[in-house]
């Protein structure tokens, strides 16, 4: 696939890194020659220095024969103009734009073909905010990811000494929780993936990914983890884009305090938030954290734009007695360094938001992609199309599929039409069934299949497996 990426910031660089390893032809456009040189030194891709909203620059980047344009510069307006040019001048089939402004996002008609021709508008900041909010909802989890419009969840937990999983084979789960169907999709021991089998024994410290019907997640966590007290008090360090969005989203569910260094910005935040207490100060000021009773907080979220400040303030908060810390860390090397220490959850913004973009790039009918283990693994939601003759998966049992090594199918979501009730609108109504993917489960046409890939090099093989023969089309 020939892809033009506009913007070489964190999002653009992360997407380029993910896609260049999958035999795509990538061209990156940015105003900064220095940024582009760093990218070109690391990866096999083309770079163009110039304004992404100029037709001549797009022409030079190869827009004439591009399959997809990904506009992720820092400017919403540049991204939208670039998509419009991509549609009217270059006839690029797929146009994706990063949009940060809530004002634009609240008027989706702006993105229609008649206006700016944006096929998909993505707000990484909102994706990240939703991700953190989900971690607050399930404090026992390391990751909580949703599929099939929230009907299925994939949750990562850390197995602990004395826990019900440790020292037992995975097959023990069924006897331990006979009323709840769940499946262990993968286990990571240190940095090594372990493909789970019934006889696999869980050890303390293992990162266990299990998949289940979303309505059963809390019950499963109760069985697998020592349940934490529900979260009531949250302190947020940093009132930037993410800190502000998170405070706005959670302030009616939790008691929220927010620390912002810039006085003018703090005043804007105080005016725009309803119940959040906004404080002016430095997140690395130990005295301020102590005076504001960080020890009584259930969670401290370090969300400034500075990695070092986030790490330092998280360590200070932990030392002062906060129960749990979540830190936003942009540099991948830092994430790996601190995740295993006193910081409970280190979040890489690029890896958290990359899945939203990858879902639009994946071949076949890919509904959702989630990046796992800081980009080492992926979970995909793929739709099975065709019939037993045209498809390699439809009409076959799980055990019959030619799955690459390290690839497991976790669950199947099946949609079934039913007769509409009196009070339902005059359109098709469906029931949804979540099926755990045991060896004898059969995939039917239009099933949504949740696939776990522990080695990203196998993603292209999985995509080909779910593609239908040309004769079917």
C-alpha cells in the first residue's frame, strides 16, 4: 500500500514506524527537516520537506498514485485542507485526519465529501482520555480494551503471590469460575510471550491477557485479583489537553484535584470545569503534593507534556503514600524502564492511540486494532466474509484454521436479526452473541473475530487469512 503521512510528530512518526515494517511504501511530509532526517536515519521511507496543505508538496510526495493519506500535523486546518486537496486534485481513496478541536468534532457534517472530504476524523487526545478513564473504572487492570462496540473486553492483569491463578494451570479457570466464560488470550513473562494452553501454569508477576463478555469483566477481576477499593479521589498533574479532557470526563464520578503550573491556563481550567479543584503549582513540588494530601488520593495521574516531570512527580506521589500512579510517558525507552518499578502504569500516548489509525490501514475488513505490550503485540477485530469456498475461515472450526505460530483467536461476536418490538424503530434489530473461541467453535459469515497476535510480523498473514477470494467479490 502506498501511504502519504503528513506530519512527523509523535503520532506521525509512530504510525510510520508501525507501517514501514509491513512492506508499505511510506512518504512522510513535514516542515522540519531535522525531524524528517531522524526518521529517515531509522527507517526505509521517503521524506519531503514542505507545507502539507500545498498542492505542489502533495504532488511531490506522490499523492497521484497514493492509496491513503494520513494527515496528522499539529494543525486541524492543515489536516482538513490536505484531505480536501487529496480528494479533489489527486482522487486518493482513503483520507484520515487528526482533529483536536472539539468544536470541529461536534459538527461531523464538516467532514462530508461536499466539504472537507475527511473519511475518518480521529482525535488521539480523546482516545487517550477514554483509555485512562477505563483504567480508573477497573483499578485492578493494567489495560482494558473494548471490541465489537463494547460487547467484548480484553483485560490485562498482573498475577500476584497468593492469587488464585498463581501455581495453577489455565484449565483451572473453568472449575474456579464455572458460571463465567472467559479465555486467556496470551501471557507475557518478562518480555517473553507464552502461548497459553490448558496445561500452562501461571507464575507470580505474569502479565495475563484474558478476553470475555464485557458484562462479566468485573466478576472475572474479582476472581483473578485481590479487589482494590473503588476509586473515589483522583489527582491530576498537568492541565494540558489530556489533563483538561480527563478532568472534564471524570469530575462527576470522582473527587478531582488538578495541578497546573501556568496561572492563566489554571484560571481558564477553573472556569471551564464544574467540580474539579484547580491548583496553581509545580507537579514536582513535594511540599505542594503533601499539603494537598496526595497520600489520601486513590490515584495520581501525571499528564504534563514533560516526561521527566511526569516520572518525578509520580515517584514523589508514590513516596508520599498515594495508592496508585499512572504516568504519561512519550519516550518508549522510558516506558520500558519505569513500568517495572514504582510507577504502576506507564502509558505511551503513541502506542495507545496508534490502533485507531491502524484499523483504517489494515487489509481486509478490520474494525478495530489495539496495540499491546508497548507495540510488541496486537489485538485485531476482523469481520469474516464469504462462504466455505471463497474464505479460508468461514465454515471452519478454530482448530482447522491455518493460524501462524503465536496467533490465537479469543472470541467471536455473532449478530442475529430478530423481529422488532412495538416500540422499536422500523429498521432491522439485532441480538448479539459473544462466543468464546474454543477449538470446536465454527466461524460463520459476518462474524466479528477477535484475534490476538503476539508477534506483529504475523499481522499480514492474519490479514491474508481473512481476505476472501477475488471470485467472491
